[in-house]
C-alpha cells in the first residue's frame, strides 16, 4: 500500500514529500512548524467509520492522520483507515523513510472510533528519532534524519476526493532545542481542496475535514 508515498519521494524533492500532491492522488489538510526536534498531538478518530470510496484496483483509497518529522526523509506516527485494503478499523501505525531507505509501515492494533491517542515523533540522539504513543512505550526508532527538522500534523487522503474526513487535532506541540515543549505557533496551513481546516483561530488545535 505505502508504495504510493515512496513514489511521491521519487517524484518530488524529499524535503516536501509529506505535502506532495501529484499523480499518486493524495490530498492534505494540516499545519506545520518549520524547525523543531519533535512533535506530538492528540489525534481523534471520528465518531463512526468515515465513508471511503472504492477505487479499482482494490485498495489505494483511504486516509491517514499523523504527526511527522520531515527533512532528508521522514518519521511518522498516527492512525490509518483503508477498509478495502488493510483493516476495517482505524489502525495505529509507525512509518519511516530515513537514510534513503523506506522502512515499511508497522501496525499496532486498532484505535476505536470516537477516541483519541497522543502520537509522538521525537529526536532522541543525533540524527535518530522515535515514533510512539503510550501503549507502545518507546515505539520504533530510526536514524538518518537530520535534526532539527520540519514538524507536521495532518490529514492525508488517498485515492478519491469522495473520501469523507473529520479529524480533530488537539494539543499539537513541538519540541524545542532545550527539550521543552510548546504549542504549535506558526501558521503554515496546507489545504488541498476539497480538504480544509475548520477554524484557524488556534495554531495548535483544529479539525481537518472534507469533502
């Protein structure tokens, strides 16, 4: 499935891979901070499974909602919902491309509808990062992504603009050089129509919705 994102890496500069919108039919709605050492957010699932269009061949239609460190590669954690291809529930996952190598996607069980999990991506030493949430402790780790990096929190829709999305991002934080955490404080919104941000009053909490 995630060959789609690897294709994006080949088609666009690696620094902008997470916001690419190209032939792989991907749309985003989120915010970012240009330079930091980590990111975490409470990422909610909608109250019930969103409607996802069937795209032939089977699969390649669904959505991700994640936090990510992006630079000369990326490290990501969040939830995924691809009902025709993977699982019929929202699934927590980690994923990374570092050192020029894609490390695949790792699923860790379901996130119930109408709940939140605090997902985190954090630099812990040199060019090494962890992707985690409370249930998996330290989570997964990779090296080869330069720090500091760009921090992103976003909805990512694949396959069809008929796919319904309504994801709440709350308490979106970035990690400072001294190790302290602060609220997202930069307005670098990304909205690929028909997906958009509801209410940009606060830079650290929003709903990504569509269509």
